């Protein structure tokens, strides 16, 4: 029996600093419940919005959608699932430049592995990225088993 549903979460919508801010809003909201209930509700809703926001791709039957989820409610338009040509991994170089107090900079370089899905019409769909290649490969193994398509590694 083949599965009819597959969900791939590919990351948070807000960066780490905003996630911390979201938890601060949640904590402040719960602390304010004694003093001001309306301010408490606003802080809890704002914190919840930030903390629960993520993106992903969902496959259901012969359709798929890229979605953004807030408060665990997914929002995205369903599209028909065309014939999948291949699933592949590419390696990309990422660099970040940090500046210190005396206007001196340091550049950090690393590799990120990105997974894509290619349809028969040439359209590609971004699936997932991570610094750890094994984690990307494990996600792709699940998806390739679901779509019955072989994964290709272009990182060499």
C-alpha cells in the first residue's frame, strides 16, 4: 500500500533572533496577565505568531503545495503534481561577513547542501537545505520513496 500524503518542513520563517524575541513576547504576555489582560493577549498572539511560523511542501495524492504555516495553520495554493524527472542535491558555498568595533571584518565560509525537485517541464522546486549532507540525504530518501523517483547527488 502506498502512502497518499507526504509533508516536508523546510525551515522556520523567522531567523533565530526573532525566535528569541517571540519567546520573550510569550513570557511577557503570560507575566502581564495579572496586570493588563489586553496587553497580555497582544503579546501572546505576537509571540505565538513568531514561534509557530514555518514553511514546507505538502504532497497529497496528485497535488502538491508550498505553504507557510502560522499557528500551525497551513496556507498555500494546491497545484497539480506533474511527472517528476528527478530529485537532486547541489552543494553551494555560503559566506557571511561580520564587522567588529574597529570596522574590521571577518568572513566565515561554509557549504550548504540544497535539495531540489525537477519536473518534466523543466521547472525546479526547492525542497530543503542544511549544512549536514546526511540530513539532506535522509529527507530526500523519504521523498524519493514516496514519489518513486531516484535521488541524484551533484555534490562531487
